[in-house]
C-alpha cells in the first residue's frame, strides 16, 4: 500500500487485544457502500473467516484469521526486515506485529471481499507477507490462490509456505518477475485459468502497465474475468487504469455503489 494519508488515525482496537477479533466502527469519511437489510441469519459454520455485517459494514474477523495473521507477522518479524505495506498494515508501520489490522484500511479490505467472494481462482501479483492472500482465502472458502512475487523480501517464502499448509490444495506460488512470469503463463493458457487478477506488485507506471496488459491478455476470450488494481491513489497508477478503460479493455465495476471509492483499489471487468 502506498501511504499518502494525511493525519487521519481513526482509533482501532487496542494493541494488547490483537488475539481477539476486532470490530471497527466506520470513520466519517468512509461513506461509500450500500446500506443493506440483513437477510436470514447465517449458521455459524457457514460464516467465512472474513466477512462484513450487511447493515453497517462492520468487519468480522474470525479468531482463525487473527491467529494466522499473527503467525504471518511473526515470520516477518523474525527476519528483522521492515514490513512492506499491504491490506492489513500501512507501509512503514513498525508496530504491525502487535497491532490489529489498520482501521483505515478497512474499506480496501471490504473491497477485496467484494471482489473475491463469488470467484473461483485468483492470480495475485505482489504477495509480500501473504496478507491479501490470507484475506482472500478467508473471505471465500472455495477460492484457489496463485501468487507471483519477485521474492525480494526474506519473509515472503515462509509466509507462502505457511498459507499453503493452512489452506491445503488452495495455494500456489511462482517466484519471479511478473513481467516474465505472466507471458509464460499466457504461453500455456490452457493450463491456467483465473477469474480474478489482483495487480499489487511493482508500483512504477511501466511495471503496472505491463502487469495490467498481461492480465488482460491472459483473460482474453474468457467470461467473467475481473481485475483488481491497487494503489490508484498514485496518479501514475490511476493513469494506467484510465488508459485501459479508454482503450475499451477494462470497465469499472461498482456493484451499484457498493464498492467503496476510497481512492485505494478499483475493480474492473476485463472486456
Ligand atoms: C505492496 S506489496 C503487496 C502487498 C500484498 N498484496 C498485500 O496486500 O498484503 C508489493 C509486492 O510486490 C512485489 N513485486 C514488486 N515488483 C514485482 C515484480 N515486477 N514482479 C513480481 N512481484 C513484484 C514485491 O516483492 C512485494 O512483495
């Protein structure tokens, strides 16, 4: 996550409660998202490990998710490396290990939930500490996950191995530069099928353009494919997104206003 926050530090659950599932109220600026009448109660065994309350969009984290997050954070801490930002913590948040998920990243997490919940197979560029992988796998128990990462962080490998053990048969990892890996996948398209692409890897406009273009090519000719692009708060990333929309290759998806437009991540149908 590229952090361009101002001084907004909405309060969250206290750090010492990290083991407990936190529940956050919405901050005033988190305005988007439809207000829905909740349906019939869901039996507890059918509630995914990450979901949101339909009436007020409160995040619900199962204890299993919190335990896994803590384990991932432990692998990061053990390397002594700084955590690169992601869906749970901002870049440069040195207190991540003892902290619950950043409250002001809740809209981005809810958007990821909106993007994955009816999908089957996700390809993510930018695994980092496996945080967005954990959220996606927790939000949708049917989802299989394939992650691509340069592997520049010492912790990524161990985080992925942990997730693969926690979610048997649902996690694949390809270490390498997405600009090489994705064309290789495209060359063997019959073996790879994804219905959701998450672009959250290299943050220069060149890498982003290559990643979006390669995802669009991988998805070509297939139905129901979506692309989730992160960090659209960076003007050069937003411009790449606009290029593809202008070329008629992507169309913004809002789920009739349910998507939270918080200048963070955007979802598009691949045309
Ligand atoms: C912002 S982090 C991803 C955060 C993660 N998606 C999350 O939300 O928890 C970016 C990751 O992209 C990886 N990366 C950067 N450039 C890349 C490239 N060209 N190919 C593959 N991975 C890349 C980095 O190694 C880093 O782990």
